[in-house]
């Protein structure tokens, strides 16, 4: 009887663990996809008056028929130019970035140094570097998400990028 109860308990624990892992994996995928996707920009297709006309009604006279134009975006917080960050230790080598600032914002990120003397380093960095560049340009700051499997490279990227941004502050 004890063997049967122990077996049932073991199987139940495994099932609960499997369900927990599946739910945790699904939530991680959702978070990752939310971070990478950009929020859609709403586009006005017609004015309220045009909407009323297309619905068969009479357009109200007190609603403006023109869509207000957007106010100019304030220029970024960095001085235009090219700035090189300090080299940061990524355990298997250094990472150093150079940024291009245009219109007060990060427009380009280039890697000047990165660990590339081992096959594993090349593989990891070839996958992580495009993601880190994209995140930095999108976030306009050094505090970007850490790439899973490339933690040391991600931390060193952040450090070098912050160094370059500090030089570019206006």
C-alpha cells in the first residue's frame, strides 16, 4: 500500500511541476514578445464629422473638421556626434561600443571590440549584438534587457554604452 501511495504522490508532483513549468514558459514568451514589439501608432482615418456622414447622419456643426497637427518633438538629450565608450570586461574579452548621435538621439551603435577568439564567443555575440543594438536605439538609454545566454556580454555592453552616453550628455 505504501508503494502505491508513494507512486501516486510522485506522479502527482511531476504533473504539478510540468504544469507550472508550462505556465512559466508561456509567461516568459509573452514578456519577451511585448518588449520587442513596438506599440502601434493610431492613425486617424477620418474626422468625427466624416464619420457621422458615413454613418448616414448629419455632421454636427460644433465638432472641428480638421485633425490637429502633432506638436514638434523636443530634441533628444544628447549632443550630436560620435562617442566611444570605455572597454568593459565581458569575462572572455572586452566589449567596447561607439555610438552615433543624430537629432539628440542614438541613431547607430557599433561594436569596436567584442569577444571573438572562441567559437562559443562568436556564436553567442553574433546572436546577442544585433538585439542589444536594437534595444539601445529603441530605449535611448543604456539600461537594455539582458540577452539570455549572453549575460556577461550584455552587462559589458551596458557599461560601455553608458560610458559613451555620459560623454554625449548635453
